C-alpha cells in the first residue's frame, strides 16, 4: 500500500503530489540528469595535464609519483573536493599492442605535502562555463608524495592495436568514490605493458561544503 504525503512547491502554497511505498521509499522522478544540479551551481571543474607536459607510460607499479596531483588547498573546515571522474588519453604511439590502466590514490592531509601549483603544466576549465577560477585547488605534475602500495585501479581499457594506437584511452566514472578534504591530495598515474608512448590524464571534481566524519 502507498501512503500520501503533503508537499508544496518551493516558496509557494501550491500542493504537489508526493507518494511513498509502504517501506518509506519516495516515488520521485528526477527532472535533470544526476550531475546537472551540481554543475548548475558552478562547483564543477576539470583539470588535465597540458600536452606539452605529457608523461611517458611506466611498465611497473609506480612508487611515490603521481603524474598529476589535485590538492585541496582549502582552509580547515573548508570545501571538500568530490571526485566525479578521471581519464587518460595517449597522444603518441606506444608502437606495440599493450594494455593501459589508470590508477589513483588519496593522500591524507596528515602526510600530504602541498605541491607547488603549476598553471602551465596543467589546464583547468569549468564544467558550467565559468571564465575564472576563484577556489583553492592546486594542480601539479610529477608529484612524489604518494604511497608506494596504495594505488587503486580507477579505469582500464582493452589492448589497443599496435603502431596505430594513438588515442588509446580509458575513462572512469567514479561517482564521488573519493572525497578530498582540505589539506589532502588526489594523485593519478598511468601504467602500460611497456614504457613507451606518452599520455595525458584528466580529473573532474565538485567543490562542496560537507560535514566530514
């Protein structure tokens, strides 16, 4: 049996129909795609390695080096960065058929060393068309403050064709799996079957005020 609930349009006395199941689940239909509201609020951003600073794949588990680091430079109690997605894109040929994988780790504020921000080796853009960034995020490449054994796979792809493997890429929709609190960093790196070919990495996130546990 369903239960009827009273609800009103925001800012009005006009009633709207809201129903719930016997278990208390509301029957709702979203008006927009899941990420649209966060993007509308202007808190969505994406950073990538500039092509001139592309890195060469490694064919072993990285130790402490992230090819790109997203650092939350907010003051204590400030906004957290909710990681939305990450991707990797090969821009020169690896000249061999080989797998590629994108790995990541969250470095806690207790051990994270703030990197020197680099606006030349990284590129930033707004997911809602903002012209300027006024937040505290710092981006840097080739940062060596990660932990050797804490890498996790966030995106992997099929083995691309040999010699013509330009644009071999992977994409990971992370759905907020990682929350980067003030003072922490989110590092990404790329691994391939052989240490050949260059690539760039990108990461998208939302900057929101959260009550952290």
